[in-house]
């Protein structure tokens, strides 16, 4: 995926919450018109259990961040995104290292969005997927 506008990626990376920073996260591509976003994360062994297996909550956080950023890219007036539910499928162990999250808006209304994300390891193996329903907070 390539960004339709490098300014979109720069704007999304300009304001990084502490959690995104702690996950070594950054937006690497965005296609706002298509509702797509790709993020990269660098996860150290400090966020693992059982050796180098990334804790499930961290995997969920990466997917959640990617899906949220797809909304923020597509809808600049959205200022908050609250998960109403999230489902994560852990397909393979996610081992410490670099990850790529590809996220998309499946459908979005004014107040609610349905989102999907996929998490890949550095070898390109799909390790987890997620879907979420989120409530959108907008500037008035």
C-alpha cells in the first residue's frame, strides 16, 4: 500500500500517544479515500512471555492501533474512537521483532465504524487478525 499523500502519513505520526511510542509504532502508509492504513511496530522481549512470545494484549493493541489510524486517516474530524467490542484471532505465535498491521474500514457511519486488521511478522506470516465495532467521537 502506498500513501496517496505523504502529508497524511506525517500528520498521523505527528501525534503519537505514549502507548504507540512504547510499541515502537508508526504509520508507514495511508489511503484515506479507501479507508486503509498500514502501521509498523517494533516489539522487544520486554513485552513478551514464555521467552519471545508477544503477550496477547500487546498483539491486540497493535491491531487496535492500526484499525484506529485507518479511521483517523479517513475522517479528520474524528477526535476519539472507543471500541465497543473487539475480536482477535491468534493464528500463530507472534515473536518479538518487527510487525506490520494492515487495517481497513469495512463500513463507517457517522457514529459507528466496523473495522478489520491483520498483523504480519517480519517474514510476512499472518499471526493475528481482528475485527472491531467502534464508536466515533467527532468535532462539532
